[in-house]
C-alpha cells in the first residue's frame, strides 16, 4: 500500500485521475471549502456512457483510493449504474451516467465553489 495522502485537494485530483484512467469524461473537481454548510471539501464529478462504464469507473476509483489507504465511508447507487456516490468524507466522488449528470446538474447546484476541469 502506498503512503496515505492526507490533503483533500491532492486526494480529489488522484480520484479524478483514477476515473480518467477508465475513460470517464467531462471530469470536474469542485472546491467547496468556502461554501458555508458544505458537507465535503471537494466533489469529483465525472460522466460515463453506460451503466457498465459507471460501475467500472466506480470500482477503479475505489480500488485506487484503497491503494492510497482510503476506504469509502459510504457507497450508493452501484446496482443501478446511473449515479454512484462514493463518500470519502473530505471528498465525495460522483460517477454519473451522462444522462443522469445532465438531469442533476451538480455544477449548477454547487456553482459557488471553484470549478476545475480535469483533462490529462
């Protein structure tokens, strides 16, 4: 196991790159630290093209984070494959089917946070 990363911002970027490695797209990190009553420091949001893809990206993020010494406190939505929420306390990873992401539009809901697009 690798040395555990403690900084939430660094951890959010690692989670984003685990998703990117499984071909997730439209990856966004939202810094929520300056938003009053936000329940996490960061959201990592990504899109997938199918329910199978959603589950594969979710599994890759969980495995990669586990290798870094972090296990989720809660995972929700894996069976349906439309929106998997992976709660690591300081960061919450949202793996969306592209249609569900459009519907819920978390970037609009949490638009007061600093939004960073993740590419390579």
